C-alpha cells in the first residue's frame, strides 16, 4: 500500500514485457510478469 509507506506523487513512468523473446517468456506471460520503473516522493 503506497500511502501507508508515506509516498506521495507516485507514478509508473515505464512498463514493458521484459522477458519477451527469452526462453522463459511463456512462463513469465502466464504469471503476468512485467517490468516497471516508477517515481515517488516521500512526504
């Protein structure tokens, strides 16, 4: 829970299927694995 951690202005800045093309891609897709970058500021 982001709010409980004291973060404000939380934003996901990038997301992608980072395992696409890898030997484990089907397993990663089955579990909905994604890579993200995020930005947040402490209150």
